[in-house]
C-alpha cells in the first residue's frame, strides 16, 4: 500500500525537514505534494532526488489525498484542518491549534500510541510542542517504573524553534557583534546573540509564558493528569537542538543506575552519561539525529525518590517533523488508514 501525502508549509524549516524524513524513512508514498501560501507558489523544494514545485494551499483539492502533514502555523491550521479532515484526509497538525481539544488525540508514538484511535472524531491528530515531545519520551519509561509526582524543568531552546526568522536573527546579530555593527532586534524581545532570553511565547496572567503552560498541559494530556509540572522556558543562542535540565520526584524509589538501565532500553531514548569530561550530550551533537538523548543522570538528595537529568534532542526532528512522520507510520502500521482508490 502507498499513500498520497500533502505537506502544508513545505517551504519552512520544519516542512522541508518533513520531506527529508519521509524520504529517509521510506514512508510508502504514491505521491507527495508540497503546499504553501500563494506567495510561495512555484518555489521548489526537494524530496529525495526529486524536485517538487510548491502549489497554493487554497487551490488544492484534498479529496484524493490520504494524509496531510500541516506545518503552517496555528491560524492556518484552525482554518484549514477541519476542512481537510471533512474531505476524508487525515491531518497531522504541528501547530498548537488542536492540542488541547479533547476530540483530537495528542500523540508521541513512544508515549501514548493507543490514543491515536480517537483521530476519527475529527480526522485530526495533533503533534506536541517541541520541548514537550522530547521530555515525555524520557519521562514515560521512568513513570511506568516509579510513578512521577512532580517535574521541574528549565529549557534551553534553540532559535530554530522560532523558525527561519529566528535563525536568521541569530546569524545576523552574531556577525554584527564581530564587525562592531549595530545589532537589530526584530524577532526576539531582546538581543539573542551572546545572550539568553527567559521568555518564549506570550505572558499569561499568572506570570508564566504560554510555552511553559503548553509543557504542563501537554504532559498531563499525554502522560498522566496527576503529574505536577512547572517549567521555565529560555531561548538560547543555539541554531538547532533543545536542551532541558529536569528534576523529577517519584512516588516509589528509583536509583540513578536503575534509571539509566530503563532509559537505555526505552524506545526513542539514547543514554550518553559518563562522569568525565565530554561524557554528556550537547545540542550540537543532537542536530540531525532522531533520538532523545539523556545525560547527567543523578540522584537528588534534597527530596525522597528524586532524580535530576539533562535531556537533549533535535527540535526540528523529534520535536516536530520526525514525530509527525512517526504518527503517519503509526496510522499505517495499525491499519487505521487505507489508501483512497484512484478515480477510474
């Protein structure tokens, strides 16, 4: 069986990565269609050794398309995902538009694959926030073993999480600093070059940002509503790769050695944890990799049943594009979707 797949937002960082990963993993496609706004019409993107011309979303008929992977932002998704779903095409949405809709499953295949069966309610499946995706991949096997009570996380999020504009701003600001030019601030609220910014997304009334709220809500929806989580989300001058310093309190005893063994065997996880110089992962090494890497696993003596660890992953891959393609693979593996018959 092979499937007709459309990528909406194909010209963006994540859209291009989705095309790369579809080809890398050999997803069974009969045809791939690249879609974007009208201003991108005619732009070319790569799919393996093929070149695809981008077509306008608002002129495309989804009635013969099996899967639409949506990476064009929340407003576009809110307008188009329900329409596409009603045409019998399953939407895998990378935005936050439907993550908190009880009729839309929020899926990380290593964490809650069984929830995917709920997609038939709206023909939409939500992809989680990039910082949440890597976190829950590491938390899930530990939760199964010792039951997590509370998580405290500080993120170190790369500028690619803010799209091409974020990456461009880090590049141009860094260059400006080196040649003593004026530094222009456009995408971020303060200078990002040689700086860190404790502010991602908008502020809420309680003082947390929406990015921090997303991590709480999504972890509860996918993993366990009883887990208490608090986050501080920080933008750092790194191009690709989100890092997280995570402190976990469990209901049952768990040692650092037990955690290492559990995580080594867990799907999607890779442990790199040597107590020596360089015996840990950094975002630089995670770029281009599929795994969620875990380092610096150690026991927290300030609480009962506590662990601290360092979690790193390529946010464009597991945090977005890879997870979306894995969701599509899960649909196929479980026989939840069949290719539409071609018109005679």
